[in-house]
């Protein structure tokens, strides 16, 4: 009977050891399955892979993106404007975006206006979103943003004539031989020309050279450029 008890005890030990081995094997399988699942990378957005930043076998982490993905169905134009031009932009405003390399103009919408100026450039960041379902616009292309003017506005001056200070936009005009500061409201501003909504008439003579050094009442002498008539 003592021998039978010993054999039974050994049998129980063998069963327990086998069950432990099975349990350990299950844990190993689960760990392997988790490792396989973790080896698959899922992108948070739909898009096109434009760059792969890692090689096979390298370690990946939050600070080391594996790849760069671009969803170009909607693109953002980033621009920086002076405080003079800032007042012409409003959130939700519709604008025209010209992509010169495509020789096309696209409708866009102002979606972001920086609340403060960049400390180094003293300009304000603005973002304009464009729908790009045909994938014509590629990231990195250059574009020019133009404000949509009211059809009634016809007064156009060189953009270089526009000045600003403390949120006020103005130009200098000539009245009675002196410089007069004239506040204006801009309806459309582009690189070369700006359309004025209020503040000027067709009879006003706008100063476009030397205006940065002027003050109210400075005597003005009109000098005709050689070879040009008035």
C-alpha cells in the first residue's frame, strides 16, 4: 500500500508539472501573438506614403516616425503677412489661390489666423485650406493668395504704397503740395497691386516712393522721371 501511495504521489506531481508546462506554453503563445500584432503599423489617416524613415531591423519609437504619409485631398497654404495686411483677413473668408506652376487658380478658405506676431519676423501666420480632390497640387508647391474683391471696388494702387501702424492701414497722398496721411480699407491685396475699398478716390495722387520717411504735412515736390511724361 505504501508503494501504491508513492506511485500515486509521483503521478500527481507529473500531472501538475505537465499542466504548468502547458500553461507556460500558452503564455508564450500569447506573448508571441502580441509581438506579431505589435509588428504591424497602422496609419492614423488615409493617404500616400511619401517617405520611409527606417530600415528593416531598426528600432522604432514615438520620436522616430517610421514613415511620412500625406493626404493631399485637402492642402493647406501657409503664409505670413504684415500687420498692415492682417486686417484684410478674416476666419472663414473665401480667397483665390494661384499656383503658378499649374497655371491655375483655386478657391480657398482662411482657417487660421495667428493671435500674435512672430517675434523674429514680426509677421502673422495665416493658413488657407484648398480642396485638392484631383491631386493636382503637390505639397511644397508655391502659391499666391489673393483676397476676393467686391466688384464695385475699382481703386487700385501699388502694394508698396500701403503702410500700417498700430493696426491702421493708410497711404500718403498729395494735397496742396504736402503729404497727407489717408486711412484706407483694403478689399484685396496681392504682391504687386492692392484694391482699396474705402478712403481713396480716382482724383487722389498716391505717393509710392519715399513714403516710409514721410510725416503729416511734409512738403512734396513731384519729380518727373526722365523720358516719361505726366
